[in-house]
C-alpha cells in the first residue's frame, strides 16, 4: 500500500531519466542528462557539485518551478510534467517549502507578514493564520520579532524568517538552495541545526543544495552532480 | 480582502512614488471635472430654456435697444400669450471682480414668463410694490451674506452710477439648471433714472407662446411686422438665443474636449510608466510569490489592484476637490458662467475615468508580472 506521499513503498520523490536542456537561439545547452533518483519520505539529502553542474536546476524540477525537457518527475504522488501552470502553483503551495540563499523575503512586509504569505493561499481564518505564524516564528527562535522588517534583521535572522515561511503551511518537502551560502559560520551552523531539527523532530523531507562539505555532513546522504550527471 | 494588506504595504513603503502618482492623477481628474463643468454649465442655460419662450431683439445686434412701444404690438401678434421685457444691466457689486447677472425687468409680467423663479407670496408682493427693490438668487445671497432688507449698491457700467437696490426677496430656481446667481430689479426704476435720450428703450422682449409648435410661425410673424421699420427685430426661441451666446465664445466644447483628453492621456502614460517601473523593480519578489504557490492570475490581480487603488485614490481626491472648491466658493467665472456647479454625473464620470485609468495603467505591468518565468527570474538575483 502507498499513499502517494512516500508513506509506504513509493518514494516521495521519483525522477526517471530526467533531462533538461536550455535553448539559447539555435544553441542547445544540456544541463541535466538522464537523471534517475528516488528519495524516501523523511530523508535529508544534500546535493553537491561544482557551479553549473545543474544542482539548482534539479532542485527547481523537484520543487515544481521548472519542467524537464524529457523524463518524468513524480513528487508527493503527483507527476509534475502533467500539471498545468495553475495546478502546479497549487501543488507547490501544498507540498513544497522553499529556502533561498539570499532569503528572498519581501522587503516591505514585516517578518509576520512574510511568514503569513503561504497561508494567504489557504482557507484559514485570520486568527488561525496568526496562530500558525506565531508557532512558525517560535520554532525558528524569532518570537517577539514578528513586527520587524527584513532590513531590521541580521542575515541569520532573515534566513530563519525564510525557514519559518517555508514550514508555516506544513509542506511535505523542503527544498533549500544553498541556505547557508550567504551567512557567516556561526549563523550557518545555527541554520543547519535548525534544518536538522525540522528533519528529525518534524519529519520533514529536505533536499539541500550546498557547496559546503560541512553543511552536507548535516544531511543523511550526499549526492554529487557533475556536468548534469548524478553520482553517489 | 486578505491580500489588501500586501497591496497597501507596497503603496505605503513607496510613499514618495505613491504621493506623486496619486497627485498627478488627482490633478488630471480635477482638471477633467473643471473642464467638463464648464461645458455642462454652458449647456445648463440651454437645458433651462423653455421651448415656449421666444426672445425678440434688434436684428442688427443685442447692443441696439428696441422701443418700449413695441410691447403693445407684440402682444397682438397671433399666438403670443404673454409679453415681458428687460435690460441687461452689466454692473458689479463693490468691486469690479464681483460680477454676476443683473437684469432690469418689467414687474410683474416677468413672473408670468419665468415661473421657474420661485418666490414666497409675501416677498413677491413686497418686491412688486417697491420700485427700488430687487430680488436675488439664493446662491448669490449665500455668497455675499445678504439678508432681506439690505441695500445692495450695484455700480453700473452700461448705466453709470451707483444703484442702491433694497433686497426684498430671495428666489430659488425651480430646476437645477436654472441660475440662482442673478439679481432682478424694476425696469421702471432704471427707466425713470435715465436721461431723456435713453428713456423707454428695451434690451430684449420675451414672448410666451401656447406651444412649441407655434414658435416658428410667431417668430416669423413678429419679424415680418418690423421688417421695414427703422428698428427691425430678430425673433428666435430662447434656446437658439442662448446657443448663439455660447457660439460667440467659439467652439469651446471641442477645445475643452481636446484639452481634457490630452491631459488624461499624458497622465495615463505617466501612470503606466510608474506602474511598470514598480513591477520591474519587483521581478524577484513576483518570482518568489509564484514559487510560494501564487497563481499567475492572482499575481496579475495584485499588481492590477495596486494600480487601481492609486488611480481610484487620485480620482476621489481630484473629483472631491473640484466639487468642494466650486461648491464652496460659488465660482461663476466673473459672471460668465452663472451656473458653475460640478454635477453628480461629472463626479461619477470622473471616478469611472479613474477606474479606467487604473485598469489601463495596471494592465501592462500586471500581464508582464503574470507571465514572468520563475526560475530565470530567481536566477537573475542568485
């Protein structure tokens, strides 16, 4: 039996012979070549590789913000290739929490409003949204900072707000694109500890792209991408 | 409604841009309301014209008067029900800037010709009885703070000297298009004060006919009577007479329409540019929203809502200011446009125009934002 979310035999993430090419005028630039990958629910996977190896592209395909040129991407029981833009957006809102290297918080919104954004797409009432946001902010250790704007926070705090935003809607999967890439070692360590907690205590499946071998050690498993080909 | 906070946050955090954009739209809509009010006010005199009223004047020009003796003969023309007459006085109150309509009219026949002048019976009686008295419109009385019994000194320009008129009544207009910005006083008072050579001369006669269909035949009949006299007449309906006045100002409507359209178009371009710049600055933010699961349609609505709110705020401020400004100061363009009031339909049209500007200015940036590809937009930053 399987529920399509990786609770059973079926992996949460399943890529079959996935190829991605970009076209620039007449030139075809291959990025990913025949990737096949399975990730179980609750796994914490690090993805390493040199610049231009296709790490972020692979992450984007799994996160449903890009489409493969060939092959099948199946995540949380849904074949993403088959979804139109609108359904794919709804799927992302339900299943994926994104964490970016540069945090990508909305500068004109407070920490509270930033974290609340994914919940605006749900049917939750304002009071229910507030409860969820408060919980997410306390989870990342930022209770009491909810009325601060991103410019009033340190880099580490901004990334923690971004993590709170990624988990607030209780997604199935977290994808993190170099989450510690713009932080000093102390803040980077705190973020890694936080991600580990989310994985171990809340059972979140995490896919993290990183250049940093130390960051990769936090994960259960590390995969290497080289010139668009996956190596163990 | 739950996205309103998001939209307002952007407007609030770009205070200078918001202020400047709203101000430019407000100025455009203020000008639109003003220009349209000039047109509707000029048209008001046409709308207020009665189809059963004819105006008889000198065939050569309004400048030349007609003899008082014409009255009895005009009354005998078949189809004429009533006759009255009056002279344009052309004076001012205290200061040459305080110009408004003053007419020396034959009392009481003028009330038969102009039933839209609403006056209480006691005030009417007092006015009819006293030769040096006058009645004034409610708007004019409010503007200058007069009250019944006041002596209003009017300085004449066509009829030189100071003319102290005692206010005996305050009239209201029966229809919104009729003016309440005029003073009427006794023609007899004016006539008896004139030197011998200027006595018994009438500016215009007003004739009442039984039905609008009588107007052409009566007009022709009147002009035929005086065709070969030293003082020939030109008779036309009141509407044609008023239209002639407006035509004397040139093709005002076309000029004002061109001006208004040019202003609105220029401001529209400015607003589109502002909104496009605002959306372009937020390329990453829009990509992040889409990453979080915001659909293209929702992103389109959010960007369009921002443009719409800006435009609507500008529209409400511009139209509101026009209404308040002209309503409170009782602007009459130096007596040229006595019924200068911003009509409710002008305000509605102004707000609709603001909505249209909001839609148009938001359309391009909203569609651009909706079509923004996520992965490449995020890559630009990372």
